[in-house]
C-alpha cells in the first residue's frame, strides 16, 4: 500500500531587522563609555551626562519623528516658537553647568547664609540704628522690588523654560526661575522679619507702593508686558539682556548696595547681594546662548537683525521705567550716589553686554 505523501507545512519566516536609530553610528558607538554625544572636553562632565539629549530631538536620535505632539499639529518642541534660528540648537551648553543637584545645593547655601545674617542682626539689635527715612525706603521701595522679582520668576522665566528646543537651554532657564522665586521669597521673609522687629516698620506698605506710587508704575508696566511675550527667546532677551541691566542692576547694585551702609544698614546688602550673585550666573548663560546665535554659521545675520528689532522695541520701555525711579534716589537721609552716576554705570554695563553679543546700541538709549 502506497504511503500518503506528507504535505509540506508552511511557517512564517522571522525577519531580523534593526531599528533605524539603533543602526546609526554615534560618536561613542564603539566605546564602552556609552555616550551618544560628543563631550565639550575629553571626558563628559556630570552636567553633560545628566543633561545632554535628555529631551529627545528627531534631528538627532528620533529618526521616526516626534513620539508625541500637540492637538493642532506641532510635535514636541517646535522651532517656530521663536523668531531666532540655529544650525544646531544643541550646541549651547550652560557655562554654569547647572542641573538638579546644583539648584538645591547653591540655593540652600544662599538661604542658610541669609538666615544666619538675619538671626545675627536680630541678636545685635541692628535695626535700631536705622533712620526713619531709611526705614520708609526699605518698607516701600525694597518691598516693591519683591513684586518685580516674583513677576519675572513666576510669569516670565517659568513660562519660557518649557518652550526652548533643547534640554540644556530649558535647564538653564529653569534655574533662572528658581533664582527669581527664591529671591522674591527672601525679600518677603525679610519684610516679615522687619515687621516683627522693634522698629516702626509697616510690612504692608510695599503693596500700595507697587500698585499706586507713580515712580514704580513704569517698572510694573515693564514687568507685566514681559509676561505677555509669546516668543520664548524674545522673552528671555527682553528680561535678561534689557530689563535686568537697565532696571534690575540699576536698582539693586547701583542704588541699594551703594547706600545701605551709609544709612546704618549692614543687613540689606547681604540679602540684595545674593540677588545680584544670582543675576551674575544668569547673565553668564544668557550671554553664552545669544552669543552662539549671533555667531551662528548659517543664521548669524538673521539673528542679529531680529535681536536689534527686540532692542528697539524693549529698550525705550526699560529706559522709561528706570528714569521714573529717579525720585527714590533722594529718599534716604544719606545720599551716597546720584541717579546720574547710577544710570551711567548701568548703561556702561549694558553697552558692554551688547558688544559681547555683537549688537549695536539701540534707538532710545540716552547717554
């Protein structure tokens, strides 16, 4: 009897393929260090290890495109969120090398030092040496500055830090946010401390000053207009490159830091000095970011033209805000510096910053 022929059974044949991204050659593809980026120096720093490419980008590693998107079409971090252009947004690395650990470490050190200074001032009865005019200056005008710092931190930098196209930029702006909010809180706690001291200090006067005092309405308008900017880079530029040198540094460094000791106050400069130190770090990353863009291989001319437009738009507003503050230079009993001297120093620093960025003096900038 003939045996029945066995029919050949068919099975799907597995195909072994590699994902496109996994087949690409990266700078460290054959290295046991497992870096997928090129470090700035011979070895990657801790900052680079925990920051570079944490936020993915289709132009580098997501060959399949964005893995998520917004309902109206754009995915991830659209470059159209700013008028500036870059041949490589990932070129920027924060010169401060800020990441999560540095935020907590640096800010905790500042808070610890401020608390120690305030405690020592209370024990020594340092506030009793203040003149009445200086008490009024601190309760009204230093208190009013708290609102400017909080507005910048909460509604300007906090909104910017989500919009930039790389994690390195967003991290730096997030630290800037933390600086502003912490400094605003430092001023609020200082105001509370003085309210509970043995001097005649009105801890609520700053609100009326900020809302109705004519000398502060230019600053208030400037800060509120900054909160309404949609372009994240313009917002950062208008705040750190324009408002801070012409108004912030003018008030903090060229007024409060100059006259406090002359009026018997050795406590306030330690507090305001911490805010100035914050800005020194913040302008360092800001200068590095915008310098990279004004020197970009492909888009430098476009970026400089765009920044000049921003200067022409925002400088007159900050100049007006600064000059409307002029009357408070005459409030303290001991006037160690004039507004003209303070303004000259602020403008000199501003022009130096513009020179570093390769930008020209804008319209509306008086000598």
